[in-house]
C-alpha cells in the first residue's frame, strides 16, 4: 500500500488526482441534469462542436480551451434556441453542429503551419499534464456550479422536469434553460482536459446510471454520482499510472467496471432478500 | 352580472404558424365549472395552453378583467415524463406558491402544508416514491395535489380521468364539486358521459369553440357544433356514438 502511495510524492500525480476528483464532482451535478432530462445527445453535440473551437484557436495561435469554450457555449445556446422554436428538428440541428464542429477542427488543425498539435491529447485527454492554472480554473468553476445548484436547486429541478408548469408558476424558464446550457457547455469543455472529447460524456452519465440503481430522487442522485465518480476515476487514474495505459480510457473503463459490479451486487442482494422475505 | 374572470376574444392560435384554433371566443365567470369536450386532436389541450399563456396568439385577445388569477394546472398524462427521477413530495412542492421568488428550500410551514395535502389525498405513504413507480390513479392524484397546493382561483385539468378506475372517478367528482365552491374549474375530457354530471356548462372544441350553457347536450346539438365525441348514456344524452364529420 505504502508503495502504491509513493506516487503521491510526484506533483504531477497530485494534480491529476485533484483534477479527477474535481471533474467527477462537477460532472455529478451537471450530469444528473443531463441524464434526468435525457439530453445526452445535446451533450454529445456540445462536446464535438467544441473541437471546431480547439482547431480555430490553434490556427490563430490562441488558447485552445478558450476556443472550445466559445464554440461549446455557442452550440449549447444554439440548440436551446432551436428547441424553443419548434420548427427545426432539434436532433437534426445537433447532428449538423456535431459533425460541422469536428470538420472545422480537422480543417483548422490541418491548415496550422509547422508543429502539428497533439490531437490525441484532445481526443483522449491529458490529465497527467494538468497544471496549477487548470486546477484553479476547474476548482473555481466547480464552486460556481455548486453555488448555482444549491441556491437555484428548485427552479433547476422544476424547469427540467416540467417547463410548462414551471412557466405557469411564474418561474423564468427560458432564463434557467439558458443558464444551464452555459453551465453544461463549460463543464463539458473543462472536463475534456481530463478525459478527452471521445470519452467525456461517460463521466457525465456512468456515475449517474450507477447512482440510479439506488435512488430515483434527483437530489440524491447528485451526491451518489459524486461518490461513484470519484471512486471510479481515482481507481482508474492509479491503474493508468501503474499499468502504463492512457488515463482517460482507464478512468472510463473503471467507471464501467464499477457500474457492472454494483449492478451485479444490487441484483444479487435483491434476489437474496426476495428468497428470505 | 359578475365581472368575468377571463375573456377570450376571437382568438386564433396554434403551433409554429399553423392555426389549430380559430375564432374562439369565450367568457369565463368566477365559480364556473366548464367541461371542455371534443374529439382527439380537436384542440382542447391547445385551448388550455393558450389560456395558460404557454402558446402565442396569432390574433385576438385574452383579457383578465381583474388581473391574472392564481392558476392550478394538471397537464395531460401523456405530457408527463414519468421516467424523470423526481419524487411525489417534490412534484407537489413544485406547486407551492413562489410570490415571485423561489427560495432554495421550502419553509417549514410550507413543508407541513405539502405533508397535510399528501395525507388528505391518501398519498402519505408514497411521499418519497419516484413518480415512475406510481399507479395511474396515484399519479393523477399527485398532479392534482400539485395543482391544488397553492389554493388557486382557477383550476385547469386536462383529462384527469385517464387511466383511472370508476372509484377514483367518483372520488374526483366529489372533490371537484367541493372545490368548485371556492374556485373556477375548467375540465377537459373527450368523454362527455363522464363529465356531464360534474360540470355546469360545456364548451365543444373542434378547431373552433361552441359554448353550451348547460351540462346536457343532445346528439343533434353536438352535430350542429361539429363536435363528434363519444356519447355514453347518462340521463338524457342519447345512447349512440356519433360519427366523425371532419372539419373544413
Ligand atoms: N406541440 C405541437 N406541435 C404541433 N402541432 C401540435 C402540437 N400539439 C398538438 N398539435 C396539433 O394541434 C391539434 C390539436 O391538438 P390538441 O392536443 O389540442 O388536441 P386535443 O383536443 O387535446 O386532443 P386529445 O384528446 O388527443 O388530447 C392536433 O391536430 C395536433 O396535431
Ligand atoms: Mg389533449
């Protein structure tokens, strides 16, 4: 055990650990909103469209995560706007933004002269290179999201569940929807740093699905998803280091194994209960 | 005569830009109990949504002569996402008045009010049950509680008697009769038989609206109103199912 923990002497690993925990906590809140509203596909659209921003930022020599944030937010707001219009199919709009973002990203990266950016690190994350600034940004945004979820918990829940009733009750539904769109986009873009574009959605959904084996109460899914997210991603991170495999993929692998194991235990437990009861 | 609670003045409304309802005019007075009937797709839900301010008006006006009344609303079951992870208690709490501000937590007397309401409705033991694990009747009761918790002046119910048994229907009937002493009620159904003994007057909705100032409707009148609905024997209503005429 102590040998296992000597790795903690390395600063880069402590940073990676902090990033994994913060990302899991952030994804616990935002992911519960996404899974409850069944808008995982919107999350996919935001994720992939943000690649266009990464490419453009590279081409212009800017911070790629700024580019991703701008594209991500624009996509999220665009989808919310389209869904309010009702005369454009929302899923088609998402599909268009999804592939357009990827296409733009690849074109810009291709056009960028000289040194080709490390595409792999965006597609699969680069948690082991997380720096202090990244951590402060992540921590700051986590605290902001926590604040929003605590203070506006009821309107967030009510507008997600039944927006028409919320509107009848005088809640400014559109405002909350747009606010949540921006939070969703930023949470996704910040998490791309940890697990990458390809895998980011799993960290927003697998812990929630694990949590929902125990409860169907929105308010309880969040802390449970936080727990499962942290255990899965920390385990995945240690495994990645000791087995020398990519960390993003390892984290997702552990989250999934954990889901399967928990599901198995819950099912067995229920069966035993039924037999004895 | 009392002042109307709300006036629909020659309104036209619908989704996107296709009008579903045209030339709809209606005056609703305090303590009215109006049954809204009509065929599937006739525009009953659309009418309710425009009254609730959830749909834009293409033309015409809605007036609330003495200000917007406090409104309780029960949506049609088909519009509720039953797989959403929310409990009975949370659903009912979402109906608690906000008076503009929505505090992060319910005050303890509001919580008490929610608890009392659940007990009265026989939902006491189901308080932390997710709505996905309720029977049809329990679900309707939960949403009825949500509509009533704020003690509205205007209660709008969109088909509260779908997926429920005769027993619940009877219970609902009694509840609504009692509630109607204090509040105006709009009750949607596509089955005139079940609602005609409850309501005071009837509005037939099929692309437009015909108001009938009594709760008894003959087959002939329904024909004139172009309002093909199932007529199931209840007192003087003829025992025959009307054929659809199609509109326009
Ligand atoms: N969200 C929507 N977008 C576009 N058209 C809609 C929408 N909802 C309803 N419509 C159309 O409006 C018309 C009236 O629908 P509405 O739901 O008001 O009927 P209804 O009388 O409530 O029927 P039911 O008895 O089936 O509930 C229908 O032709 C329907 O196709
Ligand atoms: Mg309807």
